């Protein structure tokens, strides 16, 4: 199977891509080259190769499960020293000092 200039024009039209007339010969040659490579790959005997590849493929080695102690509880004053009515009190950002009057 070979690609012609008309085929390239038709495909370019479907894709809504403009192809200048001087580029047609180059595109025809490139596409025919790709099809030639695909034809050569199609002739390679490959029956049973997938099963062989799967059988010889080594999986990722698994590491031993190790339990480490992670402290999940910290003193409240380490990350939010003040609370009021169940809410954390955090310092106001300097960029928001004037926002209180506007909101």
C-alpha cells in the first residue's frame, strides 16, 4: 500500500491542516517510508514472544515491612499556642492589617 499526493491532500483536509504544494512530495516520501517500516515489522515472526517475555520478566523486589514508631500527638502549644471557643488563634498577617476596616 502506498500513499499518494491525493491521499495526503485528503488527510490534510480532514485534519483541517493546510499543506503547501511544495511539501507534498516530502510528506508522501515520509509516509511511504513509515508504511514500509511497518510492513517489515509485520513480517517478523513473533508467535510466542509475549509469553517468553512475561515469563522472564522479574518483578520489583519487595522490601520487608518494618513498623516504626511515629509520634502522632504533639503538645498544642507547639503549633497553635492560643485557643478561644474551640478555635485556634493565629497572628494576623501584616498584609491584612488594613483589611479589617474595609471588610
